[in-house]
């Protein structure tokens, strides 16, 4: 979604005297509104020929409007194509008669004369300032609705018809939520998006007994996309089990996701995952609250060089992403990569990677002080947040490399599950394991224990600023 330029509001004064200019256009469009609101009367022909059945079903349900006045939710786990589905629905709603009136622009006054607007939630508030009336829009689609705070999400919804309007919220409550820095705001629940709050209500909750044949959710209100077009099966198994009731299906392009199965540095050929245990030291510089881990930074550099220079499985620098929670670690890794001419490798926090995908993802967890466990959640900070964990490990297509201290990470349910999964599949390497995992290593290769607890929600506070 794109921002509307605010300077457009400065070109004219705001007041009722300007509003009549909108009336002729609104009247001209009135004949089309009925057709927009009843698209099911038209023959369904999809613009995108490769939509799967769940995506097509979601589009049909959006067009039918059967859920009105309740919002319709498109629940899209990582890599399942929720934005593609939303685009198809919008194309179906935008009838041919309206298309000639669609164009790019940043003038808010000109935009108000159109029926289809692409904007951010906050920028949509500009329409209130120039007097756009309630009911101006028949449909409001909010993509990545899980990342918007509820008040922010309500801004565009207020411009929709309260009689025949259709709200569509697309997103994933198991991924990152709104960025809220105020502890007071968090105490009052503003860290929970409208999407996540609705999905916790009885009408939207998962109910296998009532809706087992329809994806476990009320089909009139929720469609859950389950076909993943991004990741290799070995990388999808764990997040599917921890967050999505084992429902995600591998549908990615085999030529892409299997492209690194023969990489010479894999501990287990054919299994594109490495958990490299590093018992390094965490440090700070001066009065900076940000941590860095030199040993992990060097290992990140090593893996980036090995991938970029591999004879059998060479990877372009632009296909590699490095995720780490601390700004200082980002800075140190960037310096190392610059020294070897690998500046095209993106290095950043989880927030910078949500919604993106890379052939290879390398995660540096940084924290390594094994003596500070008075409060595991406070000490682990970023690492104790299941939503961040979910986003981080679902970015790669063909290879995931995790660097961290297993003696620290084993205390978190999510990283503990990843460690167990790695050990039992023979892809753990590096430093010695904590006692609770050594027995798994001694048992040899196996299958990750399906009884390992599912993590249904964030195990730590949803705080997106960098932990101290």
C-alpha cells in the first residue's frame, strides 16, 4: 500500500464550500454502485488462472458479501498468497465501467473523486478532512491487517457504507503485530490488532467439531490459506506444527527449494537446515544498550562467503538475508560483509523482513550469557517472542542457517523446539549441547517429537523496539 501525499490538502482550504464538487461524480457513479455491490450476479472468470481452490473460494465469499455486516478475514500464513488473493478480489469488484477512471496520483482532492483508492490506514484520514462522507466506499480491504493497531485500522473503515459495506481483513495473527512502544498503550491492549482480536472471538475461533470440513473456521467469515508457495518441506514442517495445526502444504517450485540440497557444507545432504551452536560472548560498546556477538558475526561472514563462492551451489548475494535482533550486531555484520565486497546481502531485524522471502536466511541470535536466567523472558527479550520467531524462520525458500548458544536458547519453547528438530534430524553442529538435548543426539537421527508443545500465541510481550 502507498502513502497519499499530504501536500495535496494544502493546495485548497478545507471546508464545506468545496464539497459540491464531489457531488456530480458521486451521482454519476451511483448506477455502478449496485453492480459493484452485487458482483455474484456476473459470471465468475478469474483474472489469475493459477489461483488454488482456497484462494478462489475466498474471492467468491468476498464477492458474495454473505458475512455482512461482520468483517471477512483472509487468514494467510507465510507464503500462502494472501495478497494475490486480495488483488484478484479487487479486480473482480472493479468492473470494466470503472477501470477508465483508475489512475495513479497523490492529490487528495483528485483522489476523493475516485471510487478505488490505494492508501495507508493513517493517510486515509485525510479524506475526513476534506469532507468525504460515510458510505463513499463499498469495500475496504486492509492488507497485512495483523500489523495495524486497531485504532489505525478503524480509520478507513469509518468511510465505508454501514448498510451494504464489505470489510476484508487480510493477514496472519501468528506473525508480527502492531509496533507499540508505549507500555501504557500496551497495558490497554493496543498491541493487539483488530484482526487478532476478532479471531479470538467465538464467531471467528477455530472449531473443528462444527467446521471440520471447512478448514475448522466458519466459512462465511474466515478462509485460511494453507498452500505454501515459498519453502522447502524441511523448513515448513516446524512452523506448520507450532503455529498452524500442521495444516500447511508444500507447493513451492521444486527447482527453487531443492537448489541447495547438494551444498557441500550441509551436515545432512538433502536437508536444507543448519543449527550451528556458538558459545560466544555478548558485548556492548560504551553506553549503547545494543548487544553484539563477535563470534556469531564471524560465522555469519563465513557462511555468506561459502555460499557466494560455492562451486556446486553458488548463491547470489542478493538472494541471501541475514536476520539479527540487535542494531549493533547488524552494524558489525555489515562492516564484515563490506570488507569482502558482499554489500548486496541484506542485514536487518525481523521487522525489516516481514513479507519478504530469500533463497537463504541466516539468523544470528546474539545473546549468550548463560549465567543470567533469573527471568528468562526478560533476559531473552526478542528471542522469547513467538511471533518474531515465526517470521524469522519462515523467510527462506531453500536454506535456513541459525547461529546461537543452545544453552541459552533451549529455555525458550520455540527455539527449544527448533533445537530438538535440528538434533533429531542430524543437522546440529558446533558447540556441545545442554544435557536435556544430549540424549536426543545420542539416539541418532530421527523425527522431531510430535508431542512437543504447540505455541499458540506470543510467549513474550509484543514489543517491537530493540530489547536492551
